[in-house]
C-alpha cells in the first residue's frame, strides 16, 4: 500500500514520537468543516477547525472549535484577556502562519501563537484537525497533542 504523503504536521508529530492517524478526503479547495467531517464519516463534534484571530491589541490567537460549532468572539476574547478579537482575513493567513485557508493546522505555524481549544475536546479520546494541507486530517489524542503544542481548554463556542 502506498504511503500517504507527509505534511510538515506529520513530520513534527513523527519527530516527537506522537501517535496519530491520517485521514484523507478528496475535495479540492477550502470546504466547510462539516463537509470534511461528512467526507470522513466522522462526528462533526470531534473534528476541529483551526481559526486565527487578531485582538484589538494586535496580538494573534489560535482557537480550535468543533466544525459543528462557531467561535464565540466574546468568549474567546474573555478567555485570552482581550477586549475584542476578530477573525483575520483569508489573505493574511498564509504570510502569518504558512498555511492556506482550509489547510490551517495549529501545529507547525511559522510562529507559535497562544492556542485555545474548545473544552468539548476533552470529551473525546482523540480529535481530528487539519494536517496542514487541504485533503489531510490528523487524529491525535488531546494528551498527545499537548506534547506538540502548548494549549489551554476553554468554553469558546457560542
């Protein structure tokens, strides 16, 4: 069987000896997270999207929320101690993170930003999120993810 191509996210997980599974789907271009979950036959509450935001202070933050939900900007701002945050524009994503819309992963960004994962991730043995390229998702236990990425849990969905 042909080995799937490795993304930087997979190489980072390999280097840290973190167990993960790769899931692939065939849609090209950015598709909704719900479509990704459906393509993979996975629970949309267990598949997470990576959202990059900028606070009024100019600080960037990364939030992971289930594809079945939406980031509550007010809760997110309170969690990180900011007055207001907003989503960054799509065109800002690649120069800032090294990832394109639809393929953004919390692992392996050009710079490490404070990361918050919706507290519902704790309900699952594993969660899925982008492997850094459209068409690829990795499935990792939250405990193992903590070895690759400093993050905190909070109620950030609305």
